[in-house]
C-alpha cells in the first residue's frame, strides 16, 4: 500500500574484510583541518570497476565538503557516482557533498562511491584532499587478478535477463546460480489508460530510460497492469494496443538483462466496504481481491503471451485486503478467501482466489515463476505457508510489501513472520517504500532482506515529486530524489542479484 500520483570509517575494516579487502586508515597530522580517506576497489571486470570511498573529518566541523583526487591512469573514468555530485576533468576528479550528507562533525564520517571505466590498468589513486586539505589514509588496492564475476557488486547488465525457476527457498538461474529480484516498480500501466494519460503517463519506456535504470544496477522492474485495459473492456489505450505496449516493454527489459515482473494491480468489480472503498465497477482504483468475472481470463492471456520466456515473472495480484473487507472479524475466512475465492464477506462481487489465477496460468502450459501475495495489503505473511495455492510446476514464491506505515515494520516482526516463510520458499518484497521520502526505514528493510536472501523492488520509478512519497527519481534520466532515491540507489549499487 502506497500513496499514488555507506562505508563508515569506523566500520570500513569490517566491511572490507568481508569483501576480501583490508584498509588501514592513518589520520592526517593537522587536527584542525585533518581528514582521512579509505579508497576501496570493491570489484573489477573487463573495462570497469566499482569503488567505495570512506571519508572522515578529523578537523573542525564542516557544513559541506568537496573531495578531490587524481586518477593515475588516463583511461580511468567515473561513469556513474552516488552520494555526491561527481565531475571529472582529465585525470582530476571532484565529488561534492549533497544536502543530506554535507555536515560532518569532528570525527564524522560518510561514504561515497562510483562505477568506473578503465581502458588499461586500474591503479589506485594515492592523494586525496577534503576542502583543499590533503588527507593521508589507508588505500586498498584492487585484487591482483580481476575476478571474472565481481564478488560484491555487479556492473550494469549486458546480456539478456536469465531464465528463472524455484529451487527450495531460492530463486535460481538455469545454471543453478542463486538470483534475487532487485530493482524498482515502474508505475502508470495500472492507471494512465483509465485517467486519460495514455499508456505510460507520458513517460518514456525506451532504451534511454532503460539505460538510466541500468546505471542504478537495477535488475528487476515490476510493471503494474490494469485488467480492463488489458482485456479491452475499458480505457485508452486498451485491448491489443495496450497488450502490445506491455509486451514491447517487457521484451526491451529482458534484452537489457532486467527481469520484468508483470502484475495485476487494478481490476474490475464494485467494492463499497471498509478500507479504501471503490464503487466504480471498472478498474479505476485498488480493489480488495481479483474478480472471478475477468481475472482468470486476464491471466490466461498474459500467460499465453509470456509462457515462452522464463525470464518473465508473474505477480498474481498487487495488495489483497479481504481481512479489511470483513472488518478484521475472521482471519481464517480472509486467508481462505485469498486462496479459494468465491463469496467473501464484505466484497460484493464474486472473487477469484490465488488458486484460480494460478490454475489459469498453468493451464496454458506456462511454467514461469509466480509470485503470490499475503493479506493486509501484502504486509501479512503469517499464514502464507498454510494457505499457499498448490502449484504443479513448483515455481511459487511469496510476495511481501513493506512500508514505514505498515503494521509489520520491525526486525523482530520480519524475523518471526517473513523469515519463517523465507526459510521455505523464495520471498521478494515487491514493494518497499518510505512516505517521508527519507531512506532510514528502507535501509533497515534492505539490510534485513540482504541478510535473508530476500529480493526487493522499490516504489517507484516515476518523477512525481517527494510530495507524493516513495518517489525515487526527479526525471526519467535517473536523477535520484533527495534523499529517498539517493539512499536506495547507493545501496542498490553495492548489491548483486
């Protein structure tokens, strides 16, 4: 449920040892203007690398800072940086603080980083200055032999997205390598067609927009869809035109190494019950459950379109809330409604359960990985294992959503509820977000998810402004919002699928 339209110096040694690297920091001698820097090459591949730079201010407090250094080799370039405004002139590199990390007290630290390119060797810079003051500190050299596969982060995808299947509690590639869905939601396919805003709310879904995503190290994009527009019963565009636009975007993402997650977000059916009532029969708002009238047909058609491409993942329904619809009176009935559908208390239309939709997908012969949600707008997975639909293909994973205004928002809750499910089946947080447009909450979610092998796709890759909450970008060129987008991007660039 969502609103609509750093390596610190104190922890650098631990983090770098975990990555197979060691940094030793030596402070500058002049305490009044002193500083120390730890530069660490985190990974290398042919023609590129990623580096993190930990900065510690040892002098008087500053309200903003600029770090400068020179690359030793003419072929070294900063391609894409995070947590600072980066520029380069010849060999000289400059990284200026942002609004959220400019203030550094005495002893204060921050971390920045970048994806770089190198046409030859990749020697480590040896001299750094902070606001003009030379810093002396430990410098970590890159591995002697660059690894073929970077150990802790991944360069922008260059090949097609991998075919995926479920193995135990892991999502894996055809070769058996563990793979996490890490990326963003690209909203608008669910609402633009019924609001007179075209197909993608006037936003691009072209190669340039995908390149902007790749610069963030995005490897999965969740695409919310509109049932009526897909089926041609309402909206503009709709029917074949809408379907082809979805197929074209998914095909473009796959070709660029990005996993598309196609998902039914808004659906048909009159709902006048409690919690976000939606009396419009057409798919113009969020309903508590899929409808039996059209939803199985929707998934039959989607599955037929994509069944030949196992790089495409299906998310059956966005955020079920039959528990809210029955006014929280019967949790067992709500879980049964979620799985089995039928007549559900508080919902005025015949409901299609997750088993109905999964059966529709599998009847086409599609064996694509399928995501199935829990209750309470997908924040509650307490009985997911007991009420999961039966999947003859064995390619089922759990969908979880986590926002700072949800009920389950602590590590204790995640350990007891989400962790229990993740121990048995793959889990992906199909939506994570923070309506304050900060990133302290999602930092906690991502840290927990990383430790438990859980994937996540943040809401949302749309330039709606932070007044709408949970908005990652200010423009489709990938410029991040401050600080929500900046924080998510910085973290994503340290991860691999």
